[in-house]
């Protein structure tokens, strides 16, 4: 591992590029789209808060440190691959470009996190309690932002109710309380005309 601050700061600039990756979700108030770095921070905070709110450390053995690391690296692959919209047809192909990006970031001389690729792979393919919670909250946050913006992204992208229900169906088994809230909000969104039937 290098201790050359110039090399380390060059790696930090590589990571900073995540701020340039635009997502399809509008921030609260719908004034602009969020970027992937903002989403990663929000995901880390939300996971940490949910773990505490539902006492998941005690009930499910959630390791908060691991959970936050998984959230922070979650979208790093998008630096090279870009963000893939949840409902896009190209979504299954995005993982190769993301893995290539993670390898590039890991092999950078200024990278001080030698298990970066392992942590990223865990959030991508793992089945640990932390990974499963991360996947729930990763779906919850853009959904919540769509509700806050009265379905703006859904409407702009032509998303239908069945697509939203399918994308969030797994949450019923993983986190019933969250799934119940999402189900109620889908009904509300359809009734208000924010989400097409």
C-alpha cells in the first residue's frame, strides 16, 4: 500500500467521479435529479437508521460497519458503467462494466482499501443479512423519492404499476413492514394518477 499522498489523492479524484453519474430519481422537492454519490450516502444513512430503528443488530445479527461499507461501495461501478434505470431492458448487462470499473479502482496505486472488490462483490451477489437489507433499502429510497415527486420519474419514463410491483415484490419476504408501506403507496400513486395502471 502506498503512502504517497499525491497517488492517494488521485484515487480520491477517481472516486469523486461518482458525483457525475446522474440517476433517474429526483431529490426531495423535485428540483433536480440526484447523482449516484448522493444516493450512496443516503443509502448508507438509511441502512444504518433502519438497522437501529428495527433493532436488527440484535434480531438478525446485522453488522453495522459491514452494512455501511456495502452501501458506500454499492454504486462505485457506475463511475464507468453509468446508472442503469431499474426498469431498463439493458439492466442485466450492466454488471460486467461495473465489475471492470471496480477492478480498475481496486488496482489503482492510491487505493488503500485492498478488499474493495470483495466488499463490492458481496453487495452485488451476497446473501448475508447485511446484503439483503441493503437491497431492500436500495429499492425503498428511489420509490420514496418517486412518491415525494408525485411520480415524476415514473411518468417521464413511462413506468407502469406492474413494473413497480414486480421490482419490489421480493421485499414482502425480506422486510414485510417496508413492503406493506410500499403497497399502500402504490395504491395511493395509482389513485392520484402518479403511476399508470
